C-alpha cells in the first residue's frame, strides 16, 4: 500500500507554498490509490504558534484535502525519538557532544551554506559513556562511520539522480539538541518509518535534507521511502515563502481560487469550464486525469 504524507510545522497557517506541498503529496498518493497522512511537526514548541495546528487542519478541509486516520503530533513521540537516539549511541553510530556554537565556529575548517561544519571535537571522547551527562548534551551522528565510504544516492521523482557525500558536505549533524529535544532529521526519519510512509513528496527546499535522512535510515535499519521534491513557490522578491519572511497565511475566503493557482503552479491545466469551481470539483477533475 502506498502511503504519502504532509508534515507541516504548525508555526502559522498554510501559505501558498505549503498549500502547493500539501496538494502535490495529496495528488500523488491519491492518484496511485494510496493513503495520505498528516503529521504535525511540533517537536519544538517554541517555534509553534498556539492554534496553528487547528487552523492548518481547517484550511486542509476547506481545500478538500481530506487525510486518512488520525493526525500524528510529534510532541507525543519523544519516547520513540529517545529510543532511536539511544540505539544509535549504543551501536556506536552517534556520540554526545558538548561543544558550543562559539567553539564550533572557532574550530571549524569547513563551511557550507548552513554554516560551519562540525569539526569532530567530541567524536572520540566517549562522553555518552557517563549516562547522566547525556541529559545536557547534544548528540551527533558519526556520518563518516555510518557512510563507510559509500556516498548517498537516490532517484528523485522530479529531479532525477541525486548523490551526496554527507560526511563531506554536512559533517556530523545533530540528532538530539541540548534543549533535550529530538532534532528535525531524527524525528522525521523515525516517524516516516513508524507511519509506514513509502513516498515523500515535499518542497525542493528540503532536497538538502534527504541525503542526511537516508543516511540516518541506514544507521537505524529503516526502509527508505521514494522522494520527490516539487518546485518551491517563491515570493515576488525571489525569497522562499515562509513564516520567517511573513508569507501571508491563506485566507479561508477563496479556497477554489487558491487551489486553482496551486494546481497551475504544479503544471496542471484545469479547463476554463472549471473557473470558479469548488475545491471538490477541482480535485475531482485533477484525480480523474
Ligand atoms: N515540517 C517540515 C516543514 O514544514 C517539513 C518536513 C518534511 O516534509 O519532511 O518544512
């Protein structure tokens, strides 16, 4: 059974970019007769806005993007993330790290577009052996060890063959944050596997994340879903639409028009006869194509 998902961070309501991601994953799953799940990525409560989850669900319903089963909230899953973290440390694939950002910036010898790569300072210190310490420490994946010389390759459904040397390009990335929270990559990988997700369709802004997530799946012995990254809707100034740059939350006033625009953005060509149609009618058309 094909299982797709939409996994918004409830830091605000849906904007046009997130509607495009929701629609793309919905259409792909439904066209293949699959299930479509919704997961709220609310691990970091400080980034979430009270009520944004309910607003997103209301918006999805207005767009007739009806999901299957219960919505999974990542804030209820910390035990599963903790167990995955401990299994990785136990296997020697991950290690505790006490470095501050300042230390990392000062000691780094390599950088990428997200900043300084971790220079490996704590890799062989065995800090996690003292169990009580782990409480206040970050945990990192030993990427070179997990990768064992084999670069990560995958076939993207939209962008074709991709390859990444994670150890080289990203270094030992964080799995667990000092704030005692699972980091994004760990939570996503654990939940995609737990929910049986077989297909991930999401915005191209997450293309960079995929090799790190595949490497983590390898370390945890989890299956790798199929990945498709759809083009990103940009604001008129060329910036990514996001809450950080104040992309407007879609009002609930013209769901048919918004959905029409999102379909067109994804390269669909709804017939003129459907101009002014409801979301149900538009999706009915899109799913009969
Ligand atoms: N929660 C992430 C976001 O809203 C998406 C995660 C994913 O699709 O893997 O950007």
